[in-house]
C-alpha cells in the first residue's frame, strides 16, 4: 500500500518549515526509528523519524524548499513495493568495460610566424630545441622539404652565433611549493540555521550595548551555603541559576522590558509578552541553543534551578521541541566558565535583548577612605534593541539585575 509522507507540524505555532535534508533516498528501505529527513524552522532543526518500517518510493519535494505544514513531500510503502533493485553482481559489473581513456598529448609548441604573418615551417622537436637554446627561428635557414627547419638547422644556427654573444640561458624557475589547501566541509543543519538567523539579527536589529560589573562576594557565599546542604535533596545552585533569578526579578519589576518588535505589519508593531519567560543559552554537542525557561520571572530559586537543569539535560540529549524555543524577550548567555571578562552577544531573532555574563574576577577597588579592598566582580553586557528601548530604560534594567546579584537574599523570595 502506497502512502504519503507530509510535512509534520513540530510545534503549536509552526505553519511551515524548510525541508533541510533527506536522510533516506528513493528506493531505500528504512526501519521504525530511522531518521527520514531534517526539518528546519526559525527556532530549531529537527530530525523526523519513521514510526514504522517501509520503503521510500519517491520524494516530491527536494531538499532546501520551504513547505507548508501538511503538504505531501514523499510517497512510501509499508509492503516493500518500490524497493531498490538488488545490487548487480561484481562479475557482471566488471564485464562492462569502462571507456578507454584518451592519452594526453605530449607537450608541443605552437608553430611560429614571421613578422608579416607567414608561418615558419619547422618540426615540433626543432621548435622545442630553439626555445631551449634561445634561437630565433626567423633567422634559421631550413634544410628540410619546402625549407622546413630541422633540429640540425637549429643546432647549426646556435653554433654560428658570435662568441661574444652568449646564448641566452633558460629562465630559472623557483621550485614549485604546493600551498596548503583549506579543508572545506558542509555545515550541519543546526550550524546553518544559527548562522542564517544571527546574520539576519545583526543586520536588521539596531543593537546597543551597556557594560557594568556586579560585586558578587555575597552571592558566591550564598551559593556555597545553599550547596553545602547536601541532605535536603534540593537541586544544586549554580551562578547561572542566580543570574537567571536576578534577571527574572528585574523583568517582573520592569515589565516594559518584556516586549519584542514585530516586523510583519507595515511600520512594525510592539508585542508585550508579559509572561516572564527567559531564554537560556546551552552549549550542546550539536552547537549552542537557547531554549526558553517558562515563567522564570516568578519561579522560586529552587524551582528555577530544577527547571533550568531539566531544560539543559534535554538540550544536550537532543530532545528539545519547537515549543521549547517559543517566546521570551531576553536570553541569558553565561560564558563565565571559559575565562572571559566581558561578552558582547548578538540578540536572538525574535527577542529584544540578551545578557552576556563573564567570569568572576578578583580585583582591588578603593573603599570610601581610598584604601584598596579586594572585590569579586562579575562582568555583564546587556545588548538591547534600540527600536524598543533607549539607554536610560535599558540601564535601569541592568542596574536592577546588578542590585539583585549584590543583595542576593532577595533572590530567595518569589517575585
């Protein structure tokens, strides 16, 4: 029985997707669980698996096309009809002789001509000898039929040149050194998606950047005390969890930051989200992804840490869905574990800001009396969309984040 394979709906808001890659060729059998194709949306690249055994008969949509959800993209059979023919025996294929390659011609020089355009008759060997000895064939008298110049004529002409005029030496050429060849490879579907989306975001979104430091001595001490309680069964708290909590509290206090710009209507529109969702950058074996932590602005710290840890595991296991990337006006990208002071990030498409988080640094700062005091500081860079925010609003938001990190007991309370 021949059946149709249609473009799947991978999320509630998905209306179309890019058929990025076919993993099965026409005529090829597949088993339940095999990856048939890769579908790319604005948020994620997803592998679509077969839910039963079968054979792919034909594809009706080539890779690279944008296809509406529910559109037939291939035909397949569950009973083996349309399977690829059995491979031809080696003896039979060997019997089919390949075309005999044509040997490359030996190197020859073009026939020379005189200044008046008249062709100089000469043998190919004589032309090569004249080139090597620097003899002008236009000055050589040929002894062959119709005055054709032969090798002996070239040698005689070379010997008759004045002794004071040495024969020109052939130009010495430097040995040929092969330049290193760069290795070219095709990006993965996820890499291509990220490259395309971030290029568009950097080109189309007017970014501006605000950098500041948060003094996190108390924050680090609080984290250590919370994690020292190993008998409570509560999730461990990381610096990323504390930053997410600080951003969430700031977002709850300034809901005007929970907005995004929509390019669709003429002249654009401003969408107020109001859900307090926050994107969270996660480094995975497939590349960097930024799923959305739901309701992060109002989650208690322990619940936030548990939800973030679960989201991180699913991201690294490749189990995220389209819905995991929906919503959120801001993303937190923490690169502090990689020894960086500041990180200026590109806003994720569809959002309006991103907070780059650096490493904790020990620095000396003067106290009120001017004496040096050792501080532990965290470098923060807020990238914001200038279509929505001005510097004053964005700076007020950044300062609220810093206040939450510098007075961390507030983070233990729900917003």
